[in-house]
C-alpha cells in the first residue's frame, strides 16, 4: 500500500507524492477540527517518526505536519537526523537548531507545539494553532520549567533548545499523561480530550506521546 501526502502549502503550491511505497495498512488522518481542510494527510503508523524530512517537519508550523509512528528505533533515512535518547528515556530529534543561548532547567519558555497519539496513528490531540481567541495568531504555550507545570518528559525534551529551534520529542507514557494527567499541554476542546483519554485510560494501549515543538522565546 502506498502512502501519499497531498498538501496545499502556505505558498499555494500543491504536492501529491509517494512517501514510502513499502508500507501497508495506511490510515487517513485529519488534523484537529480547526485545521486547514486543504491539507490532507494519508499515512501509516510506521511512516513519520523517522521518515519525516526536515522540510516536512518545518511545515508543521504552517499546520501541515505528517502524523507519527512507533518507529523511533528504526534507522533514519540518509541525511536525516537521528533520535537521541536522554537518560530518562525521552527521545529527541532536532530538525532546526535555532540560534543563541540554550533553554535550561529553570527557564521560562514559550513554544508552539503539536501533540500526537502514537497509538491512534498519530491523531493530533493538542495544537497551539487552535489557541487564537483574538484571531491575531496562535498564542504560544508558556512553561516555567522545573515548577511542575508541564509533563516532565516534555520539559526534559525542551532543555538545550534554542530560539527558533524545531525539535521532535517522544515522551514515554510514565513521563507523560499516564503519570501526570493534569499537567500541560492540555487539550483545548472536549473532542481532543476524549481522544487523549481513550489512550491514557486504557491500560492495553501505548500512551507514548509525540510532540513537535518550536521555541519562540525564553528567558
């Protein structure tokens, strides 16, 4: 079964190209309800963690990210960054390094982020793009690191990032909502919360979470 991504980009350029002809059992995944419906993504669980190109990772911040898979241990394609495993089991992959100083363990950081459920073929349950009450642009998520505000796995994955950096963070269940159900990032609507609950509250499901993150600013 072939995997296709059809994207109407922010530049108005369309694309329809195979990503990985060898993968079977694809799922048609939609972005969150407020997402641009001109973006159509057909993927499988295997397709995106290591198959995502740098350009595709960056397009996430235009709301067009491919979905995720459970293939973090597979070799990355030629020219792609590898995942790096931290001491606590969190895995990170940088697509853009950013510039300037680095986020440390007690920084206040503002991020744009998307969260996906690997067990549901990468369904998005959180996206800061949906947080725009004044219609003037997405409001970033502000986290005071080390204060118990956000998932510990996400916090550890943010350390070392720079302004403008883009990173993929794979958070094990025990450092995500299975162990810390009330911490940020929190779904912004009931549908997304139900999707998250359907994984986290079912012990038979893998509650690993994948975040794509861009640092806007920090201090």
